[in-house]
C-alpha cells in the first residue's frame, strides 16, 4: 500500500503517501479516507504527497479525482496538501481554484500544514 491514513492531533485526519503513486492508488486512498472521515468526523484533512513519486496523469484524470472529492456529502472545512517545492499536482491546483485558499492550501512541509489545520480543529 502506498498510503497510510492517520490522525494528526485533535480533529485532523490525513493520508500520507510514499513511493510510486498512480491515480488508481489515489482513488483507493480517497475511499479509505472517506471511511475514516465517516467514523471520526474531522475538522481538517492533511494530504501529504511529499514522500511520493507521483505517476504522470492527464488533466482529465485530475478533473475526475477533483470531481470525486467534490462528491462528498459533507464539505471539507480545511484541506492541506504537502508537496515538495519541485512537485506539481494538478489536483491540488484544481481544488484550490474551486474552493479557494482558505479551504485548500499547499504547503512544502507537514509542520506548517498541521499548524494551519489546527486553526480549524
């Protein structure tokens, strides 16, 4: 498994990715995260891709994943994406564009992301 679902303090749930990660793996992680969200009802979500090697995907894949995220019954309050400075992820850009930086924000390290998320938790 290239991802792990974990808790990062009160009200913060996250998915940490490692190694090679393709779009089907990310969709599996969304399903696992949704199950954990249903049980814990977090106020904030951490998506850490900084230890992952993201497989190439197209704009249609990014839009499909963004649509899958947006199909959630309850909206996210805050979501932090952690990516290394040289990493690009169309999904993070699309989600920030759709929901704005007060809801979806990119960070270059987990500590800053968690500090921002704790404001919501």
